[in-house]
């Protein structure tokens, strides 16, 4: 009987990791796939490798937090299976819809439901986690706002990456041993920029693994059914399985439906968000990547829009609303990968306070309102479903 429960627990953990892979791969590689810099298959392979690396090198602290620090309940195998089931089921629903949900919030919600039902929730630890959930989106907004106000136009000039026709890299077979060389129309700037795009996606995958592998295996580590390293390998493999299968839909959602940002803006958002998530993972705090990234997008556009005013005017609130034009205005003259073949015009930007508002077109929104509203709604509903379901089961059934 014990062996059967253990095997079933492994299957449920794989199910959770599978759904994490489906959700997180879209967040990590959606912009790169949408821009055509990497295929969905390549994104899935990179997601598997770097998520596993993030879980191995940073995610152990998060496993400890969820496995033993959040609730004082004994993680029997039955309890672990039920908690993992609620996490996996809630994430499965979000993946079916095609929207990446917060795996960390869902996992914490399921375990909080267990702790509240049994009166064993560590409120100090829960308060610490919630406090970081409140602080991290604000931090993402302001960091991105500073980048948007003071650095974004200069970054567009320096790092715009035109996309040429044909293969980026080809094999030169003229010698004894074939060697990779730049394609016929590829220049060094395009090659380096494309590598940078893919590299940032790998960084995002690393941060996702650091934060999210714990959500699949922490209960099994908490009940000592698995040691830390085998558990991380199990979680990483399950994430890879999801990346190669159901992640295709969420990559389309993030890469094509959610934002209308130029690729450079998306990459800046990725760097800010991944750094914050990796930092919180090192502290043992499960973090919501999608919420942090959303606030980073808004902050970047708001900061870019404030370039039309002096700092004193900004403090008094005399700032135009954030719009896509705040980011697109520069990108139209200096497109990133997938955006065209032109190159930036150095020295074109006006000083802060002298830029005219009409130079920032307002023809569309910073991000698609319907898609964004749907994602924000699910960000709250999915963890609530896991929390309420876990509470009801552990409170009113003898399963625990």
C-alpha cells in the first residue's frame, strides 16, 4: 500500500510539474518565439535545461519553505497527494484556457488551505511571503519606470537589431570539418542581438525553475519520501515534459496576444522580472513572475511617457498616461528583431522635458486590455480555487 501511494504521489508531482512547464515556458520564451528568434521546440529544450539548473542552484531554499516552513502539518503521503492534486488541477485549468497562471501563488494557496483547516498555518511565514508579494510588483514598476524615463531611448539606439532574410547561421563545408558561419545577409549586430534575446529567455527559464520546481515536489520532500536532489530532477523533468507539449498555446498567448511591445521593451521587462524572482527565490520566497512582469510593463511605459515632463512636474502628477506609443515611438525608427530592416538614428532623442507629447503616439494600448484583464482575473481565481478546495477537503473530510 505504501509503495502504491508513493508511486501515485510521484505521478501527481509529475502532473504538477507538467502544468508548471506549460505555464512558465510561455512566460519565459513567448516574446522570443513571437519574434521568430527561436522555435517552439528549441524554446522547450532550453526551458528544460535552464529550469532544472535554476531549481538545482537556487530553488532549494523555496523547497524548504514550502516543504516545512509554511505549515506545521505533517505531510503524510495522502496529504501530499491531495495538496499536489489541487495545485496541478488549478494550473491545468489555466493551461487549458491558454493563460499562464502563477504557480507559486497557487502552491502557497493550496498549502495555506491545508494549514487554515488544521490550524497549523505558520502565519509569520505566510505574512513574510504576502509582504514580498506586495512589495515585488511595486519594485518592478519603479525599476522599470526609471529605465523607461532615463535609459529606454538610448537603449533603442544602441541595441536595435534589424532582422535580415535567410538563415542566421549556416555551415561552411569548404574545409575538412564543417564549421558554423554567419548567414549571407547576417551581420554581427544581428547575430549578437539574437543570441542576447535567446539568452534572456534562458535567464527567465532559470528564474522560473528556481521559484517553481518547489511547487511540484516540496510536499514529497517535506514528508521525506524524496531527497532534495532527486526531487529537483523529477520536477525539472516534469517541467520539460510540459514545455514540449502544452506550452505551445501559452507561448502563443504571451508572444502574440498579451502585449504589443517592441521586443527590446519585452526583454527589459524580462530582465527586471527575472532578477526580482531569482532574488526572492534565493530568500526562499515563492514569487509570482507574471504579476511582477505585468507591473514591469506598466512601469516601463509610464516611465517612457514621463520624458515629456520635468521631474518637478512628474512629482506633481503632471504626467501623460502610459501608452504603447511611449515605447513604440522609438521602436518605429529603430526596430528590434522581427521589426524590420532599418537601423537607429543616433542622437535623435530630445532631452527630458523637451520631448513633445505628439511624438508619443497614442493609437493603441500599452498592452491588450482584454487579454490582460483575463490574465489578471485568472491570477486571482486560480490560487483562490486551490486554497478554497484544499480548505474544504482538509476541514470537512477525514482524509487528513
